[in-house]
């Protein structure tokens, strides 16, 4: 299959590209810079120039492929706090890709997030995202493509996709611990973060591209929920700093931009996904991966 991949040089996207190539697929990667284009070309991947704001380029890339994996995301907008803006860019991109695939029966895989499911119980694939979530319009648009002759599927990623090269929540917590001299967690630290290893997530994306039924919602979840105090415990052990609970009133001052996430309790299940596609995570879980030490070498 000739697969058009957006976000092909990102942390998760590059792993998806390697997984697809290893399974015998031909990959065309979207590149918005000369550096990205060179990285793709050096890896034996065909280059398609453009970015998320170039909707014509997205349509052309999708139209020339047998399937699409849309991994690109405006992480800069998300990091700045403009969640609505990030969601709007994603929605426009999915609409452009969908327009190119209408009625073709071709597959498209779109990522989303488990944390956008309303809290209260472990999130399942049957749960809809919170109506107020910035990810809801894009996910709804992706699943709606199933009614337009597109084999669309959504892969919801947990907040922690871990592995070598991770620049997400866990490295941010490690950075706070280095700055503060303590490995902290919010309150009693019983709140849980679901997690998946990068390589297991990439394999699920490939399986979704190859076999997921139209309109499927899938969960790339290996660890249903790791208590934040356990994550802090590994960080403290490797940095040689105390592990402490941070009262809620002090969380913003202690954790900074991470304060909005450290108290979230968002366990998630992947039982349906495993049964549907035969996906079985085989890589280390979050705590064993942290204990390998590579998160602490830089």
C-alpha cells in the first residue's frame, strides 16, 4: 500500500513510518521544511512538500495514495494554551483529506486522545469525547467519513506515549524535579495516567490502516493507569531527590504549565481494541521503561 503520512518526522509519526516500511508499505511523508524533507529522503521515504495550513497539498497527497495516516498536529499551539486553535487546524486538515478520499473505500487513520473522554471511570472505545473538548470536532469528522465511503478509524493515544526521544509529559515532570530538587506529585498521587510504548502505538496505527472497520474508535493503551506517585517515585530514585506530595493550592507554583495535567485521573481500557485487531502490547510498560534509565541521560 502506498501510504501518505502527515507528521512523518515527529516522535510518533517517525515510528509509524518505520513500522509501515518494515511491513512492506511504501510511504510518502509530508514535509514542511528542508530539514524534514532531508530526514525523510535519507530514510528512503518519498517526500511530499506542504504543511497543515496548505489544504491543497493535503488533498493532493491523500488523492495520490492508497491510504492516509494523519499524525501531524500543531503542538506549538497546544503548548501555548491555544487548544481551540490546535483543534481547528486539525479539523480543517481532516476535512481536506476526507474530501480527497470520498467514495474511494480507502483507509485513513486519525489520532485523538483518551484524556478527552469525560472522567469517572476507565475510558472505553465506546465512550464519546467530552462535547467541550478541543479534540471532539476532529474526531467526529473522522468517524463521519465512514458514511462517505472512507474506511476511517480513530486511534486514541494516552497522555503518555513513552520511549526513546519522548518530549512529552514525563520529560516535563523530570525537568520540574531537577529544577525543584524534589520529585513531586499532586495531592496523594493516586490519580492515574494511562500509557503506551511508542513502538506498540505505531504497530496499532499500522493494524488500523490495514484492518480496522470503517468508523472504528481504538485505544492505544497498554498501561490502563499508572499512579502519578509511582511515576514520581521512579523519577526521584533516578535523580536521587526526595519524592513528595504537593498540595493542590501549591500545584501551579510548583509544576508550572504541567499543573493542569498532574492531577488528572484518566484511566483507559483497550479491551475492545485488542479483541478487534488482535493487538497485544509487547514493549516495556511505563515504569519499566523509565527504570531503563534513558530518560535521565540528558
